[in-house]
């Protein structure tokens, strides 16, 4: 029996009935990052999401920059790098 396809590309489909191990293997072969088609969306939805994420990242970087130069010899790039390092800790 053919598996039911949830997407036009056939990446997402209902697996055949089987053991838990076969389901685990099926899940492992799925793409790490879900494609828009997994949710019934157009492929361009991924582009829109990437643009949103990029704008959000840039806005965050701009918001953590100092509003005025203190003359301490530290570049804006160094300030951003230090804030990122502190955030990752």
C-alpha cells in the first residue's frame, strides 16, 4: 500500500505501520528544519520567515549599541561582540 503524501514533494508522508524503532528511524530521516510545505504553506513562506528573523536580529543589534561615543577607545563592533559573548554565557 502506498503511503499518504502530506506534501507535493512527498517529503512528508504517513509511514507504513511498523514497530516503534521503524517510526523513530522515519522521524530521523525527516528534514532537521521543517519546510513550509509541512504546514501547507507556499515555499516562499520560508523566505518571509528568514526576512523577519534577519530584521529582528538587526534591530536587536542596533538596540544594544551605545547611543553616544564615550571616547574609551572601544569600537561599536567590540561592544556588540562583548554583549553577544555575555548573552551566550
